C-alpha cells in the first residue's frame, strides 16, 4: 500500500493535531501518523495547568508573554476545555517578599494582570492555605483538560479533510538528494508496512524529536527533563496555588475536576522510554507542596505519574529549569540542507496553537502560498457545550441514567454513544476519550463495568481477561509509589474484588 500526501505530520500530541487542524483550515491536506493514541506523550502527562505565564515572568519573559497571549485566545476558542479558576502566587515567611516585588514588575512588563491580596483576603478565599503566608498575588491561571483539547483539534482537522492514522509507527525516512521523499511506516495492529509519500514532512514528536531526526541522519540538541506529579483523592482548593519564588520542585497545586495535582520535579533523563516516579520524588513533592497546603500531609494520594519535557538547548546547561520553555521551529533547509523537512519542538501545552500557526506559516511559505491562519478566531468543536463540574452535576441530576463511573459522573449512555460512533482499536483509547479511570478509585470500580458494556455491544476484541490484566498492571505503576495508609487499604479492597469476583 502507498499513501500520497501534501504534508506528512509525525506526532499526535497537541502540537501535531494543532498543525493538522491549522493546515486543514487553510485548505492544505495532510496525513498525521501517531504510534500510540492521541496525547500519548507530554500532552497527556502534564499537570493540566492553564498557564497565565506567571510561572515564567521573571526567569523567561518571552515564554511568559507567549503563555498569556495564548491564554486569552484559548478562553475564546476552547472554553469547554478550560476551568477559569484563577491562581494565587503565595509568599511564605521563609522567602520573604523580595521575589514578590520582582514578580509583580515582571508580570506587568509581559502583560499578565495581577491583584495583590493580603494574608487575610487570601485565607478567606482559600481556607486550606498555610495560615502563616505573608500575601498572595492573583493571576489568570486555570485548569485545562488536555485530552479534550487534543481530541477537539483532531476532530476539526478530520472534518476539514485531514487524515489521521493512529497506532502507526514510523520505521524510516527515505531521503532523495536534498529532500525527504517520504516515510516507511507500520500499522502496529495489522502489522502491515507501507510508504507515505509527501511533499513536506513535519516532525512534531516532542521528546522523540531527536529519535525521529536520527532516521534522517540529523543531530539535534535536546534535554529530556522528567516532571513527576501526584494526584490527591479530593480537590484541595478552588484556585491554582503557586509558590512565589523562582521555579523549583513541588511549588504548584492544580485543581482538576474532582482531584488536585501536585507538581512537579525536574530530573534529567537520557532515555525517553521506561521512566518511573521514585519514592524520593514522592516524599519531596509532599514535603514542598504541604508548605503551601498543610492538609496535604494527611491527604490520600491516588496516583503518581510523570511526563517528559522536550527542552531544546543550543548549549549545555547545568539546571534544566534554566532552559527556556519557549519553542523552537527548525527549517532543516537552512540548518542541514534538507529542503522539505521541518521540526517543531520545545514549548508548552499552552502554546500548542501558536506553535502550529508558526509551523503552518513556514510550510505555506515553502509552498509559495499565502493563506492566513484562522485558528486564533475559529472555535473548536464543542465550544458551546456547558463546562465545569457544577454544570456536569446539574446535567447528571436532571438526566440520570445508569452510571459507569461514580467518581466522574460518567453515564453508560454517553460511553455507549461514543463506542457506537467511533472505531476504537485499543482499550486505553476508550479511557482517553472519557474520564473513566481518572477519578479517585483510578478505575477500580468502573473498568469492569466498562468491560460489561463492551461485551454487551460486542466491541471487545481478543482475550478480555488479558486486556483487563494489562490495564491493572499499567495502573499499578502509578499506584505503587504512593501505597501507604488509606491508599493501601483501598488497594487491598480492589485486589480482593478482582481476585475474588473475576478470578484474576
């Protein structure tokens, strides 16, 4: 089999699908390949922070300006993916107020709106805060659902003519003189190998950018920084809570649906695969975040996870936090003499749309066409849908049917509609498209109900026991690092259910 495309995009994270959508809206067809499901890399393994840019205002003003600019755009085009919580940067006695003054000046320079709150004002709005705090600065932070964002971009791209091939791995890039003729790829389910011929190739593989370029014999300076995060069993605050100091480990708490996410670390890795959260990181994150929210010390943790930040560096730096969070767009014609190859890397989830716009602008320039970007003004599919936990609860109480997931209020009928509409190849693909297994029981009480529905609809392929075991093994990786106290008791209960009822 052979597929011919105008543009081949490698990578199905936020940037890849953002480029696919941007090009599609300009009338330029593309084929996107992704070796897993959407958001399998950093796009699905972050702390869900809807950045104001405040975190980088002092140390990286360019990245901060990009964040606040995209913050305003995403509020317009993707309100259904965002919870507008606002955020506090709190000053604790051990830091004093020197950094706060630098922070306020830096925010003003890059256009981040701030409001200074006294200790009492901050505690009135967020009672769980450390009562010894000195003050707080309010910024327009929030929470974002990265899966909904990525899926919305992918849906709009396909509706405008893009072709997306999931679970399809790139094997090699075929060079022909000063151009890449195309790529040899493999369908990981069918085992079939085929060729995708393209006029232009875009490498949007994030932390895998260096591996992809090696297929063309090209080097790139990348630093792989692991960020580990913890999920609590309840929502600790309404707002995002940041520590008002230079970025460091354990200085941010993000409310996300019914839970809170504690983050993050920054640890240099040499390999992009097979990483895990260590006990030391768990202890460090609890120790540091509990200085902002003391109740964390006694809160049950339900999962630990980590993502890899793809940081581009032109020179070696000792501290990964010193590397800019801005993005880099590489035209390999200027850099390496390969005329039709482009790499986009670095950046953040917040700047995915801007990264896609700049990449698409470059492709248009190479094509000799001048079609303007429209992604800054055209809303994503579903933008008119009611948002937020309160709205979901209202809908749930007025139209209550059989429930699959009690933690996230997921009803059987909505999952059934999804399964009947989409051809999903993988069990994890279903979980990515719902909030099943993302709540406080981490799938312990809802996944077997989902299997019942899959059998009812005859949608299960292969040995369902094997698939269920695979899910439980993957889930165990995130639970093991936080297994003590009440978390241990719950895990013993869930283990007895799967052993006693399902004979696993």
